[in-house]
């Protein structure tokens, strides 16, 4: 008699195509592409936002690395949480359109049915949501407590609790604070300080080194032991977010996400 044994299998996302990257830009920044781009042809107009794709090359490389390293360990009788890049985009769209959803509500809405497919594992669901948050915010996110090993490596994960709304999570990790001295142009001493704080002077006089980081929360984080300052280096990613909000005035987190 021959017995069949079921074992877990690994599922990976394929390398994103140019079409995937254009759709990612539409999802994140509401790009309105020209007819040529929508049909996968040469860009038909100089006003098409796809003209900025080259500037976003570093971010797209980061996206490829993130999704390339994503590996879903599919348990017997379970379906992978992410089979395509479109599955990942669907999570991002859900968060943008419903920013007040808690993590638990999001997970239930996205993975409860899966179009009639088999249920996914909780671990796989968490990994998929974490990846979607990284794509949206460029912040390392976790549903669990930070492990000592990651802390020792200098890897910081922002914990998104299951009962916390996505908008609140963003407000917690990026709190709005005011620095009157630094923001007041009439305060001459502070203006002088801002002028003096150049990277060249900090390297020469303070002996500091600078290291690029992909995590927005780590921007300007100082490693005192090694004298290293982390600098967030995806400026094109930030500029795209500024473009869609520049004419909106002062708006809250929920309204900004829905743009």
C-alpha cells in the first residue's frame, strides 16, 4: 500500500512586470495614465505621470526586492495569501479606501472568502498585510512583538495591533509634533543652527557617518555606538505623495489616504 503524505509548499511572487509597476503607481498615487501606457504601448503624452518612472527606479528596485523575498509557506489544505501582485494591490486599495479598518477587520474582509478558495493560514495573512504596509508607508510592520534578535540587528518593526485602526496606527508611528523654534523663521538662532547642520560639517567635526535606510521611521536615527546616522533615501517616493496632497490644504490622515 502506498501512502500519500502532504507537506507544506513554498509560494513566491513572480518578478513584477512593467505593467505591474505602472499599476502599483496607480494604486499608490492615483496616476492617470495615457492611453498608450494603459495599453502597454509607448507613452503618448509628455504630461503622463509615467514619465517619472525612471526617477522612481530606486523605489521600484526596493519593491522588487521586497516581493522577491516574500515567501509564503503554504500548509496542507491552505491557499497562499498572495498569489499575484494584484492580490497585494487589493490589500493596499482596501487600506486606502477604508483607513479606519482595524487590522482584524482588514484581515477578515480580505481573507475570509478568497473567492471560494481554501482558507489561508494566520501567519501567511499577517505576512501579506505587513508587506502591504511596507509598500504603502515604507515602514517595517509587524503583528507581533519585536524579537530580541531583530533589535540587536538594528531592525525596528512598528507593531500594528489587531484592534487598532490603520489610520490610528499611522498617527501613532508618525505623530504630529510642533517645534516652534525650528519652524519660526523669525528665530534667528535656530535658522543659524539649521544652516550649520550640513552633512559635510557633521562628518568633519562630529565624525559621523551616514547610511541609507529604506525604513522611513529610521530617518535621522543615530547609532551612537558606531556614530552612524541613517538617512531615508527614497525622495522620489515622498515627492509622489506630496504631489497628490499639495493642493488639498491641511487634511487628516484618512482623507490623505483616500486621494
